[in-house]
C-alpha cells in the first residue's frame, strides 16, 4: 500500500482503513502520504473491510486504484540491456507474487505474462510481492511461444528453467547479452512449445535427493545469478 502511494504510477481513488487498530508506523505513513497526495482516506469497520477486500490478511487497509499500466514488447526491448522474466502459465498467485518480489530485487527490467491461463495481478499477488509490482514494467501477450520467437530474433538469450534439464544454470553466460528467464507453472513446468523455442534450458543443481525448489524459489536463484553475472567485471 505504501509503495503504491510512493511510486505514483497509478491513480489512487481512495483508501479504506479499519477502525480501532493498534498504532502502527506503517499506517501512520500511509495516512500521511495519502493526505499529502490528497487521496481520500475513510475509516470503516473491520467487517466492512472484510467484505470489500478480495484477499485474506488485508492487514486492516486497502486501496482502490487504477489498473497497472502495461507496455508493448518493443518497449521492453527498447531499454538498455533488457533483463526479462517470462511467465509461462504460472497460475499460483503466491508463487507469482514471490517471483515478482525477487524480480524487482534482481533488477529485472520487464515482466511478460500471457493474457490467458495465468494468474493475474490480483490482491493476493500484490500482497505477496510486497510492493514490487509498483516498480516493475509489465507486458501482456497473446502467446508465450510466439513471444519467445520474437525475443530470439531480437538477440535476447531465452533461458528456460526446468528441473530435468541437463545443462546447469551456472554454466551459461548470462552477463554478455540481454537475457529472458522463462519459468513455467508449478505443476507442469514449461509447456512443450515454450521449451522447444527457448535458446537454452537449464536446471539449478541441487545436492538433495528430491527436488526442493518451487517455481518461485527457482526464479529467485536464477534471477540473482543473472544479476551477479551482469555486475561482474569483464
């Protein structure tokens, strides 16, 4: 909520805050920033907030704001040294939120999501992402395989993440060219068409006997490896 106000990318129509809450520095900061930006703040009962909110654990505050802006694929490719996250059928809102939080921390310049068969940027995603969505740039596309073809032609290294891949994430040069990390859904992973079109498909080496990384954690590990290599001296 506070990052929504601080980022100033979206119009905030009003904010609801539940009455009779314990004092909180965060709530004070939200009220202060809202007043500074002349955003209406309404004190309401917790019962009303429960009815209005579309997520559990709203923590006593919610905002009505404009939808997140989206850009074209060409816009994503127009930045210097693009670092993209491509979500191929990620349907778990909490996983998507965790991916977006890691993406922001690792310096991802754009996130590509399909219009269908994917989790949307919902209140649950927003809460898990802890404000990261307010600073990330999003592009929604009709189909991920076609988009990967476009990225390949544009000189972007498309790197699919799959736990059964023979190649290691750490054996790939991720710091010399634009990069797109491609991640699939929690249960099925990358679709067959998406996997075929990625320039390379890699796994994250693990020492245990069972797969212990869910999609959100895998994206975090891979994204920060890209960030490390991009910052390494040449």
